[in-house]
C-alpha cells in the first residue's frame, strides 16, 4: 500500500514474515489490533462472527464456547471438531500472535497452505470485505477464487454459519450429521505444514424402503495438497446426493475423487497426497459398513453395504477398521545366556558423570601453555628424519 511517498503495510501479528520474507522495505506499519471493530466476536442464531484482528488462539476459544452453548448434539460436535483442528495449526506462540484474517489473506494472496481456510470452506463460512466505503459479503469459495486483495480492499470479519441454516434442516427433520476433519503432516502437531487437509461433512438418514442409509447435503473440502487454494469436490458431492450408501457407490466415489485431488506439477509426494484424500473419504464412510462379509466383486473385501443404524450413527463411538490380535512368545533357554539382555559397558561411567557433573571430553579441556600435540602416523619410507 502506498500513501504519498510512504510505503505502508497493514499487519496484526506480522507472523507471515517468518514464512514469506519481505523483499520490499516499508516506511510505516498499520496495526489493526487497535481498531475495535476488527477485534469483536459476535454470536447470534445465524452463527458466530469473528473479527479479522482476532488471534487464532482467541478464535479457538470462541468456537469452543459455541460448542458449550449449542442446543443440538450435532451442532456441538461441529464446533468441537473445528476447534480441535485449529489447535493443530502452528505452535502456541504463533497462535497467540497470528490473526485469523492474516491467515486467510495469505491463503488468498500468497497461496499459503492454510488448514483454517480449508475448514472454513467446508462449513460454508462467509467473509465480509470492505472496498472503499462499501462492504460485501462473499462465500469462502468466492473469496479464495477472486483476484487478490488490493490496497483499497480490506477483510473485516469471518462468519461461521449455524449448521442448521447452512444445511437447510428444520428442527423436525430426522437426519444425522457426520462431520470429520483430517490432517496429515510430517508431525501431528506444531509447525509442520500439512500434506493434505480433508474436511468431510454429510447428512444421512435411514431409507424407508430398504435397510440402508441415504446420503444428502455432502460437503467435501480438500486443501494444502499442492494447489493454489483449497477446493470442494463438488462432483463427488453431487454423485453421493440421494444415493443409498453401498460398497459400489463408495468405490465409484473413491475413483472419482482420485481424479479430482491432483497436486500441481512440482509438488512433493503427489501420489501420496492424492492417496490421502481417497483414504480419508473411505475412512469417513467405512464405519457405516458391517465387517466380515464376503463381497462378490472382490474389491474392498470384508465390508457390507448394510448398516446397523443405531450403532453406526453414533458420533462418539466409531468402530475402527483394524481388527484386534494377540501374540504369545515363549522364551527358550536352550541357548542361554544367548538372547539375554546385557548392560552397555560404558553406561555406568556415563551415568556417574551425569549424576554429579556434566561429562567432560578431552577436546573440551583447555590446553596448557606451550603444549605440544602429537599425532601418530605411518610412512612407507624407513629411516626418515623429522625437521621442526
């Protein structure tokens, strides 16, 4: 941003400097934390509005409070999982300094692999942008795809919509909401950027004509896998809508998703990232299938298209696909003492040094005055003389 002859940068925590180095110098910085309207959190029946100057840690606290005051189990579940996923982003120090708006602007302008942008895209969040004297509300998808914000535009707030309004469900509708957030990274927590984020949401209801489950209102968002912005897999969403869940349906959806989630050229581990998306989608629906059923076609062998309704739709107790096992090992003393554990010979010396003082190495001992160092070596010629 240029004001006369001065170059000005708008910041909150300016933590983006640690990821994107400044190649230009600025004369002035404008700190948005001192604008009260940008640091407000408002809650109403339509959702929660969070100002862009709010830090990520405070945004997490606000979402957790919504979880505690929700009137529906599904609503509490959505807010809780959003907060849990946001807590996995960066370290505590960064969360306490970085702003919610700064994270989204980096994702929109610099193609930053943002977990938060992917989560907010999946739950249908809205953003409020001011351009000059006019404000405009955009969906998260429209915000990410629009041209990057210029010096005349500023992001004001982010709104996480109430899930009932978002999905268009009345209080009398008998549907269950499935919602999961997934993150694959070199480290499960902390500073490591993800290989892929997968935020999966779907409504399920029992079919009245068969012992199955009908899918509707699916929202699948994937991000941070090597593309400019997170995206919604709308083709997969449309494919699932109105269908009774079966192995065949899931198999076709997995193939369709594999062709959609494709990293850009030059991205590291592209095949692994694509396989993560497929795996997360399969895992999302897999708990709806009963195990140990042989299928005629051979693919995904061991899973049935039929459900156990009351058990399968329990959000808190999702059975795992892994089967339990136990192995007993009998010790054989035929070759005793071969196989017995032995102590490390230098362990006692090392332990005694660490108990009373720090271990001292020869190279760390200061050399005395006029000290002469000797090095032993061999030569091929005999009776050689040494001259100093």
